[in-house]
C-alpha cells in the first residue's frame, strides 16, 4: 500500500520524527556523565508532567503493568486492605493484580461505561465498618477499554470528606501527558504510567510518580517482597546518575526529546487543549453517525479514547479487520465484555486535525464497504464543523513539527 498507515489504536501511539531521530544514535555508557545528565533531564521533565514539585519519578524497563506491580509492592504489605472499582478492563485489572499479591481487595463492580464517582467513593468509605481501614484506594484515571475519565481531584476530596487518608494510587497509562494531571494539588500518592501513549514513545518504559508520603509509608511498613521493583535502590542510584539495573538507554533519549516537545515547546496546557479539541471533534463525528459511545455520561468522556458501539448486528471485529486490510487504518477493538460490540478510536499523542479527519474518513469508507447503514460524510462534516467552530489555541501542525 502506498502512503503511510494510520495507527489510531488507543496506544501505542505515533512517534514524532524528532523522537525517532533522538533514539537513532549509538548507545552510550550508562555510567558516564552524559548519561547522568540525561537521567536528570528526564526526571525534571517528568515532574512537570506529573504536576509535582518533589514527587519522585521511577523508571523501569517495563510496561504499565510492571509499573502497577511496582506501585503496589513498594507500599502494601501482605494482607493490606485495598479498595478498587471495576468499570472496565484496566480498572478491573488493578484489583486483579492486587489480589495476586494476597492483598485483601474490596472491589465495587460498576457498569462498563460508567465512571467511579467521588460520591460513590465517599459512600463506600463511610460504610466500611472494619476496624482495619483501607490502606489504599486504586483508581484508573482514564479507562482505556471504555473511554471514560474519572475526576481524581474529586476522589481525593471524597476521601477527605469520609475522614480517610488511604494512599491514592492512580493508573494514568492512557491519560498522562494528554490530560491535565496535578499530582501535588490532588494529593495523589502514586501515579502509574507507561511510555507508549501520551509520552509519544515506543512501548518499553514503566513509569511511576511517587509522593513523599508514599515513600515514607513504604519505608515504614516495608511493603511486599520485591527486588526488581524496589524503588529504594533506584532513588539511591538515580541521585548519582545511575540505575540499579541496565537502563533502556535509547528510550531515555527519546523520552527527553518528547518531554522537550510537550513541556518546553508546545506547553502542557496547549497539549491538553489540543487533546480536548481533537476529542470533541471525534465525539461530534460519532453523534453525526447516529451511533453511541460506550461512555454513558458525556461529562466523563475521555479526551484520549472514544469507544463507539457498533450498530446492532454489526461485528466490530469485522469492521476493524476491513479498515486495517483495505485502508491500513488500525483501530482498537472492543475488549473484554465489549468484544465484537464496540470499536475504539485512539486520539492521543502526536496527532493533528487532518489525521483525525483521515481516521474518521477511513471509518466511514469501511462502514460503506461493509454495507453498514451510516450516512457517508455525516461524521466527517460534524467533525469539521467542530474544528471550525472552536479554533485551536496553537496550530496542531506547528506543535507537532
Ligand atoms: N492501564 C491502562 C489504563 C492501560 O490502557 C493499559 C494498557 O493499555 C495498561 C494499564 C497496561 O499497560 P501495559 O500494556 O503498558 O502493560
């Protein structure tokens, strides 16, 4: 196929050429002054993205799942009580991982498409009559399987209102660097992330942001048995520019470049505004098609992922297969209980208006090829109108240059 293919899955996302070029270089000595500077630059940039002044970034050659394990085992001891909420594959995954470590997990089942609300968290904490209070509340900020975003500031306020000071551990794998996150202001104790979505890198880094409080809790209660995930040796070695294991050297060069683009050049508030704008055009298109999103409440709709319900009788897997094979357009499938019933459009990372329109156009062509009853052009027109009615703060092309 001539031309480029379209990777519009909900991550991994497209790599800017600059990030690729930054990684296209010889590996350097990871015990050299140059590497120490690279580590420091990356840590400074990550703090900005986390929204923290003194939280500690931890980098693992791993993925988001690895980072989740790292978050849990450093602060929770065997038998720890954990509150979690299942409103999709990844929020459910948090509880499932915690259970495997033998923690006592209390999971609240919601509909996939709902968001966990501050009111629900408050109710659940108030109703807990155990003499052994929860040690941690686990929340997925942006549920990638359903395209639902949770109000993290509100969750911490709800915990305060219930008089509860459990650790707040938040999965930001599909939101960080695309949606505003204010770790200090929202008093989030641990942020869990990976490199392959908003940070515009290939998969391969598991990333944590750890508050001073979480470090102290871990040091005090000892956490669970661990070696690779232990953050104490990482902090000790990072202080002198080293890692306790061989770091993913070239990924760190890519991360420094991505952070320069996001933090220093485009500016985080513009990055978040761009994602909000692209997302509202995608949602306008879904509305134009006459289809519905998996997300039930529009006020919780994600700015990075939209999960769209396919019309009755249409297998979303067939749509995905056709879009990929005929147009080189990769979309996310419905996962878990949504398999066959929904498809997901990733609109995060290095992305601009025309790429969104190309994606929507490819979906419309696929609808038409498969005889799916959606009016051709209805989504594209709605998205174009959304773009023209709300001009960009910064032209996306200049930003992505
Ligand atoms: N959490 C969320 C919200 C995700 O979207 C993903 C992956 O897509 C994960 C966790 C797991 O991360 P990884 O696949 O990098 O291990």
